[in-house]
């Protein structure tokens, strides 16, 4: 059995960022990824392949609380969900780290303050080359440094929209974007500012994702080994149950990942092969649902309810935002190519408009006609007056995010055969509906047809059903009390001395902004703790 200083399981926002942070230390690190490298191919930018045929979505079947099967929108590849993400890289608001009163209940406080996370947000923004502009968003928290890169400019229709929002008394701002765009020198810009970004992989590797800016730079260090097609299926502990001693991995296909060699030295085909690895420290970062699954399936005599689950919190408190993707019809055509440059947070907290938080308004990638195939509500509402091409030409696409509150009964569970059940009931529906109405009431002022604010049914579904797991979080929450949380403030399992979790599972509440930057920042924070524990420096 091969032994390492650190094993990281999962190479997405949490694991990929941690790998990059630890790699310069010279410690022996094994990065396990169940998927392969995402292929670079023309289909990366094809709406029909990506949105209609779900080319990069895993074939997994999960079950909802009523036992109904569904295909979750998960992506198993190097870089994880960040390969497809919209790269809107927001900090949580400072207030989100405290307790917040919502219409449907309390959004609980985090065990660490915003101030403790702030330096890592700054580092994560630098690492992921976030483009933004401080001082425009009224809810923006304190930042110790300006953005390294200027905000991505608005295209004319979005600039007009920003002006209209401002004229209506709101405070639109330039959204923080993780794209490697150099508008001052386009011949040298990695990003070509295309329309196929949000929800698509970037064919030219110009999106700030965890493969390009996490795993690839980590692999420049010979002490880090990546194994692809390597699914961790069980964590075994010492007899006392106090430390993970073996990571059991199932290999699909024969891929040693990075050319640093086959760590088993076996040279065998990996088809169906099981291997075990050990490390002083094991970090799980499989995404919120799969991390819960791995821990629950690692039950033993000492951990009968699942590894590190004495609190019975593993798998519980699943959250994923009460989101709505909606489409407004502009009176003027909307020829915008890269639409995701604007945000509005005037309804984020309690306001004059309502005594409770409603959430965040931002843009999503510009929709195109090919994405509407199968979107029946859209066709029913607009046909026959509009052709789908007309809709696409005039569509302005918004993403509304309302905070989803943690609830014990919203949970991931796994049966003896490994069948994953995701039981979920949304919270904060009133806040979600209010946010929708708030935007709808503004349409006339925004140069849109007043009565058309229409749900989108592609991957960004309205009132996203359980399959829309893009923003999954919360299944392994951190806290200071071992009876009500699975992890401590350093994201170490309360009950297992060498086991950490750095994906979005650790979130005790999810706020109403996109989660990836917080996962990245936290991975850097936990990474500093691990470097100290290993007696290493970051190089
Ligand atoms: C279409 C889409 C758009 C999005 N847009 C945004 C956005 O604009 N802004 C934002 O902040 N967030 C966005 N998100 C969400 C964001 O991508 C996630 O919050 C973030 O990637 C979560 O990071 P993670 O580390 O928890 O999990 P992931 O990034 O999903 O990483 C988990 C990794 O673990 C691997 N894995 C799973 N199980 C195992 C196992 N047993 N063994 C080995 N490996 C395993 C997976 O293959 C994957 O690579 C979007 C997501 C999607 C899908
Ligand atoms: S907009 Fe830029 S980063 Fe996004 S997919 Fe296109 S080239 Fe890549």
C-alpha cells in the first residue's frame, strides 16, 4: 500500500484549490479524482450538446424523498463543477457569517467570523483572477485589497440595464467574474468573451476553474500525484476509530493522471480494480452529496452511523439555494454576448421593500434558441406571437438567488446497496416569490415587455427541482459543538483526528450568493492549518 503525507479526494473548488496550496510544500500528496480530464472538443461550446444532450453530466441515478429516480446535474471530471460553472465569484456578506432572521426562520451563524475568512477571500480572488470593482455593491463586505483585475465591462444593452436599475433607485454593480479576460489587450487575452461560458466548459481554458488554476499548477510539483478515474469508496480507520488508515479506491479504466507514474507500480489495467492508499492526513472534497455518501458508507463498529457521524449531522442540512432562472423580453434586441456582468443586491437583506431578506439578482449566460428545446412553458407562454429565434434575440436572462435555510430533514442518505436518496423540501418560498415580483414590477422601467418574466427550463430551471444540484452544500457542517456539527472550526472531523472536509459540505448556512469562492477561500484557510500541522511551509 502506497503511503502519502496527504490524500485529497476530489479535485473541484475545494480539493483542487487545496492541492494547489499544499503542492509547493514538497509533501507527498495524492489527489484522487473519480472522473477523467474533461475532453477539449468542439462540443464544449455547443448549446445542444451541453444543455439538451447533457454531454458532460454524470449518468448517476439518485432518488428523491418519494423514491423517484432522477439524474443529478453533477459533473465528474478534473476540476469538478467548476468546469461548468458561471464563475461568478462572490464573497459572502459579513452579515452572512452571523445569525440572520429570514421569513421562514433563522440562517445560523458560522463558527468563524468574516474577519477570519477575509484574508483567504483576498487570496482566493487573486488565485482565481477575479475581475471586479469594489465600492459599487452596497452590501459588499470589507476587503483588504482591491481586485487585481478590472471589472468585466458591460455590453451596451447591459450598460443600459444598469442605468435603468439606477434610475429606479437601485444600486447595480459590476459582478465579480472569474474569466481571464484582458480587455485592454485583446490580442493577448486568454478569454475571447464568448456566449458559451455559464454552464459550458471553456474550450480555450480561459475560465478560472479548479482544473486550470488549481490542479494544473499543482501538478507542476513532482511531489503531487493525480489519479483520475479513481473513486474513493471507503475510508477505513484504526481499531480505535480515531484516525483514517486506508482509503479504498475503485479504478475505472487505466489512467495514472499526470505522468508522474503509476503509484501502484503495477502497470495493470485499472478496470474495476480496487486499490488502497494511506496518508497521515485525509481530506474529503467530493461535493456535498458525495462527501456525505462516502462518510456514510464508511460506517464501522466504532462509527456505526457513518464515519465521523456521532452527531447524526452527516448528510443532513442539505441546501442548494432557492433559485430561479428567468427570462425577460427586451423591447430592443439584446445582442449581448457575455451577459454575466451585472448584479443587484438591494433586496439582499431586510430593506424598505420588505422586513426580511429576499436575495441576490444577477445575470446568467445569454440564452440561445437551441437551449429552449423542450422548454414547454416558454413556448406555451410566447407562441405563436414569438418564434424561438425572436425570443432568443430579445431575451435578457436573470438568475435570482434566495437563501435556502438548513433543515435537518433535508438530507442525503444511502442504503446498503449504495443507493443515494436526496430528500428535500425548499424553504423561503415567500422570499423567493417576493424577489421575483420585485423584478417583475421593474420590467417596464428596464425597457422590457412588462408581463413577460418567464421561467427558464434548461439546466437553470425555475424553482430548481432536486436534480439541479449545482449549488449543493451543508451536509457536513462545521461548528464548535460536536453534538450539532460534524467538523470543528478547522474543518477537521470532531471524532477522527486526521480527517478533513473542504468542499461546500462544511457550510452551516449558504447565504444568497454563489458558493464557489467561499469553498476556495476556505480550502486556503484549512490549507494553512494543514501546512502548520505538517510542519511545512507553503513554498
Ligand atoms: C452549471 C453550474 C454553474 C455554476 N455557476 C456558479 C457560479 O457562477 N458561481 C459559483 O460560485 N458557483 C457556481 N456553481 C457551483 C460551483 O461550481 C460549486 O459550488 C463548487 O464547484 C463546489 O465545489 P466542491 O469542491 O464542493 O465540489 P466540486 O467542485 O463538484 O468537486 C467535487 C469533485 O469530487 C469528485 N468526486 C466526487 N466523488 C468522488 C469520490 N468518491 N472519489 C473521488 N472523487 C470524487 C468529483 O468528480 C468532483 O471533481 C455552478 C455549478 C454548476 C454545475
Ligand atoms: S467567455 Fe471566456 S472564459 Fe468564458 S468560455 Fe468564453 S473564452 Fe472561456
